[in-house]
C-alpha cells in the first residue's frame, strides 16, 4: 500500500535513535501523536522527550504516529485499516493512551480525524473502557475548551514528570477496573493528578448566553487546574537520542534546548508567559549534548533552541566553545533561532561566522517604538540597526525580519514604520554588500489566553488585509525588500480556536466531517467551511474574536492556571494601553506575576552576568542608565493577589 | 584514492527516495569519520558519486557508490572492515557487501553501466498466464511508447532496450509472492528503461508489485562484467519474493 502513496518514507519509522518498543501486558502503551504530517511532527521536541522518558520506564512503552496525508487516508479508509504507529505499524486502537501534541489551532480537525481513523469514537462521552484514552499536551492546551468534548485528559505545562504519574494511574486501571468495563474511575483518578485536566469532569454554566465558568462535578477534580513546571532543566538532558529521520523534515538538524521559559514579558507572546520562569541548562551540559549529538547523528548543523536563545547567559562563550570543539572535524553550522536584535552583538556575529552561515531572522515585531512599547518588545531602532549592521558586516547578505500586524492600538503609522525599518536595513546592507536582501514577514496577531492581550478584540480579516496592502504598496519600489504574509483568513480561524469555548467543539466536528483536514496547509484551508459551520451552530465569529473583553468577563480558561495572576495580566493590559513598559524580571526585581511565586520555584541561569550589549529588553541603555521609557517598578502599583 | 562500494537496499528502507539515501550516506560518512575528500569552497560537500538512481519503493541487491578518500589518510583505512563499519551507521536494510579500490580514470557509474537485471512481481496472475504475453513482447519488432522529454511528448521504441525477459518458475517455498515474477534485463543506455515502462508495453498493461534490482552490468567489447573490478567478492542474488 505504501508503494502507492506520496512520500512513503513518512510512514516507515526506522529513524536513527528510534526506540525498540517492547509491549507487554503490564506496560502502559502510549501512542504519541502529532496532528500534522511527519515532516512537521517528527522534529517536535516535546514528543521526542516523552518518547524517551516513557520508553525508559519499565512500566511503559511508547511509539509515535503522525497525520497520514490524504492519499494514504483514502487507502486506509478504503481497505478499512486503522491509524498505525510508525515504529512497529501497530494499530492505534491497541494502545492505552493516544497523546497528542497541540501546537497550532489549525490542526485541531486533524486530531479528530486521527482519533476517528484509530477506530475510536471522536467524542469522549461515546468511548468505552476498551478504547484508548485520548490525551493532549502542548501550548494550545492552555485553552483546550474547543476540544473539550473530544479529549479525555489534558496536560498543562511541562510533561517530563507528569507522564510518570499518568502512567501509574493508567497502569492500575488497566490491571483492574478496566477489565470490568469501567472508565469513570480512571478519569476521576487522573483528575487528581496535579497538571491534569479532565474536561468531562467540569461543567460549563451559562446565564442565557453569558458564560459563567466551568465548575468541577466530582470531588477529585480541582476548581483550578494548575500547570506543571519542572524546576531544573539539568535533570532532563533529553532527548538523549534525537531522532534522525531518513527523509527530509523541518528543522532537520540537531536541536538542543538551552533554556525553557522567557521573562522578556512581550505581551503578545503566549509561549513566553506560560513557560515561566526561565530555566537554563548548564553550559557544560549543553556542550556535551551538542558534542554527543553531532557524533551520534552525523548532522553538521546544530540549533540551540529556546524562545530567545541570544538571552542565554554566556551565549557567546557557549557558541565559541561549540565551534572550537568541532575544530578538527567537518565544519558545522550553529543556528540560533529567535534572535533578539538587542542581544545579537558583534561578538555573536563573529562567532557564528566561523561556522557556516545559516539565515538570520530578527523579530522586531512592530514598526515603531510606540508600538513596541505597547507590546513590551522594548528594543530600540538602534538595536535593530546595529544587529543588522553586525550581520551584513560579517558576510550575511540576507536578513529576515518578522513582524506582527493587528496589534492593540496599531495605527497606519505603525504599519508604515515596518516599511521604514526595512528601507533603513537595506541601506545599512548596501555599505557591505552589493545586493542586500531583506525579507519582511508579517503575521496577523491572534490574542492568546494567559497573555495581557487576552482581552483584546482581534482585527478583522478586512482590516488585516488592508494593513498588509498598505505595507506592500509602501515597499513596492524598495529594491531588495520582499514582503511575505500569513493569510488573514487563517488568522480569523486561529482566533476563533484560540479563545473559543466548548461550543466551538460542534464547529470542529462539522468542519472535520465535511473533509476540513490539514487546514494549516494553504491549499487545503477553506474559510467558507468554517463560517458555514459557525452559522449552522448559531455562533458568531465576531463575538468570539473581534470584540474587546471586559475585566468582569469570565474567560473560558479561567479554571486553568499557568501560575500568572489574572490581575497581573489585567494590569499589564492597562499598562500596554498606557504605553508603559515592564522590565525583564531575570535581571531586575520580581514583580510577582505568579509564575515563580505560586510554585516556589525560581529562575535558573547558567551565568550570573546579564548578556552584554544592547538594551536587554529593558529599553534602557544598560551602560549609561538612560531610560527612554517609563518602566513600571516592581511592587509599587502592580496589584498583587 | 577512489573506492567503489556495492550495497543492498532491502525491506522497509526501500520507501526512501534516492535523495533521502544521499543524505543518509552523508550523515553516515560523517559518523564514520572516514577521511572523505571534500569539494573546495564555501560549503564543502563530501565527494560521493552515485550510480543510477533507484526509484522510491524499489529494492536492490546491487547499488553502487564511488567515494573519494583523502590521501594519504586513505592508506590507513582498513578496507576489509569497511563494509561492517559503514553498514552499522546506515539505516537497517542498507548493507554494504563489497568494497574495492578503482582507478580514478574509470568512467563514472552512470556512464559505465549499460544494463540492469530486475525481478518484478506481477500480482494477480500466474506464471502460465504471463508466458504468452511475454512471448508477444519478445516477438514484437517494435514496441512504440510515448515519453516526455523536456515537457514534450516524443515517441520511442522500447524493444531494443529489453535485453532479456522471462517468467520465473514459481518458487514453492515463496510465501510472500502473490503472483508471477518477471525476470528482466533492461538497458540503461542510450537511455534507461524503467520497469514501469516495461509493464506498460504489455497488452493489457501489467501492474508492478514488488520490484527488486538484482544486478547492474557493464557490457564492453562483447564481454559482460559488473561495476566492481575483477577479484571483488561476487554477489549472491536473492529473489524478489524473499524477505
Ligand atoms: S514571579 Fe517574579 S521572577 Fe518569576 S516570572 Fe513572575 S515576575 Fe518574574
């Protein structure tokens, strides 16, 4: 059958580093799933980490699966073959749990499709004891409500420790109550694990159409489900055996996570908010993971991953060490994704140029200083220019700049500011190279739960398109500047999912039943499908996405906690509108957002000195003490809970 | 020093493409730390010279790859242990079965190889049913086909490219095979005949099941040899139906 589908290597496993799963009746069998193609799902670090941790346990076994492309899906359905694991081609329905990683809203219908292909009823209420439990983790689970009717359990936060507890609970159930056809007891027991949310054990309350919140219906389910946070990344040097696929995938290189969490406080950034505090991996461990990884995998490129890698304390030394350590071998490339312009100094630029050059992407996010104050991305234009200067001076010819549009308080001046920045970057490049190129990539802003912008009314499709057109017109005659953008229509659907409530589940099911899978693929995305389904279920996209929410409104994720105090977020939202910045709490005193204080943990940094150069996201020149922006001082008027 | 490697590609790994395999080889060579010569320039690549591409999902008993080793370090490489050393770091199902030093003046694999032997499973038919169809193909004076060349359809005759064709007798021990098995030798020069093109000239056209390249040959001056120089270990072919 595989000989008849496109890219069959997607379905054969056999990666370097793949585990040899051995099933046994006493073991809890996990099928780790990514609801998109193999090429996109395989590199997912979260799944790879759990794959190893689970297979190391004597009481668990884990395999992997990815969304079959529709050509294979057709064949599977025609021949009545179910979803299978790529490791041993075992039927998905034979596993005790199917655990999905949710990283993108537009993959939700793929999750439904995969559950269905596994031969499992899509709605959790219809499942029996002999069906696998359907679980989900990953960033999107901070508002799992659109998927609440389809998921048996949801994991909030870091999965490294909680998978062990889930395995134990499921193991006990499997050995006993499951044989009697009981499914309720395991859900109750799972709800008692910190970090686990069982949607069916919470009931929504409405007053007319006003949502009043979700309340637990059994004693085991907590009224507020807290996220899990591992205190120290050093205890988890995973993946030890990163998977090396036989066929090409995204991020096809060695990836080593250097820290988790971010305290820059960018207000649009959900990842930064929900993964606090910062936990850096010790430099020595990073070095050995890189050296071992390169030796074992045969890759010649390593990416040091995190939300903002240039913020790693001692980053210049680390990159220098990695490049040196490899001195006698073939030359390697070091990639630093998510570079902060204010941390990309000449030092790093010269270090990287020893290695072969990967593309450079900077993310100023907004076109004017005013706009960047609103979003708390406190980098100055000078910071960007000196970073771009350093890049071009060190031999790069292409620079990519990433921006958001549709941000709170955004005016056309802010949009045109993007064009202005691009023009100036090209000018800087001309001094160093004949044909510098700047790619401006623009994404439509989707407000996310657990960020200060969770109350903001998203821009409409028309408004986003108008701004993109404005920018395109402004850059049309700029030689060397290309503008790329994310489809605003997809942004709308992402917005509906991002802050939707349980009623959106019906919409997901309708869209999926009408063939709306792989919606994150341009050629498959179908807005009318979504809008029709919304209308059929009597739901108004405007209400879900475009209106501003009030302080009083109960949000669909208020029963979940990422540690952040809601009044901290609200205050930060008011500060945003007042264009007041918030400093990085790693180097300045704590303002009690709740992420550490609530869980008695703290930042772990590998080196005690803040990275040198630039404004370090504080908007101040750290050398001179000059502050161009009013900064909220810790404890003063930040309301603390 | 240039070495020629003969290897097998069998089992699930057949679903990787030629390009995937090239990348697997690159990584395997880096892991092995063999002294591979590299191209000059800004981003040096290892000097690997692949033979004829094998289609995705076809197996092979005889794939070839030429590698340039850096001198003088190459003298320290133990060629006898090379097959084991490389097989260990290549994907399961890719196994080196012979290595030999060749002269740099030898023509490249793509130039030198003149034909390939294939075994092609034909599901749903018996050997008896297939024999008359094979006879018709062999007795045809011409087998016109239309192929695409630079986006334009061109007509061509496939018959001269079929060097040998027969139906294998069913192997009673072979439980994998579900139909008849064709054994074919197809020319690779002046242009390569693909198994799928052969299947298409049958009337009615045949569907290919599992396909395995059995060997590659160089015909020069009436003599036939394989791409490895004389003295290299001979290959033990196994039939397509065998696991
Ligand atoms: S609790 Fe304090 S130190 Fe921790 S992330 Fe929040 S503000 Fe920063």
